[in-house]
């Protein structure tokens, strides 16, 4: 594992991803409570859409897949990982 500090573009992408997570969880919780839906299903739904739009933006910006800095493709992977984790937890909880 490398101990190099992240470049400014990667740091910015992590801040953006973190902010989106801070928006995703409260909204998913509020909608799950409001419409009496399972929480993990709402998190999975939101994460899927966030990932879809992150990938779409990365595609339009022509960002390099596995580039030297974190970009929209990495954000897409992060949101899809969260989506499938939420689906797995939903299946465990029942």
C-alpha cells in the first residue's frame, strides 16, 4: 500500500463523494420512513442512481478509466459497491 498523499484532484473527488453520501443517507432515511419502505432498499435505489449519473458525467467528460487521479468512474464504482452492499444487507435482514 502506498503512503503517498493524494493529488488535489483526487482529494476534491473524495470531498465530492463524501458530500454526496452525506446527502444520500438522510434522504434515503426520510423517504424510507415516509413511504414505509425498507431502508436498505432506499439506500440501494439512491446509490444506483448516483452511480449511474456519475458514470454518465464521466462519459461525457471523457475521463480516463483507471487514470492517475480519482474521477467519475471511481465514484461510479463506489456508489455501485454501496448499492450492492445495501442489497446484500437487505437480503440478510429480510
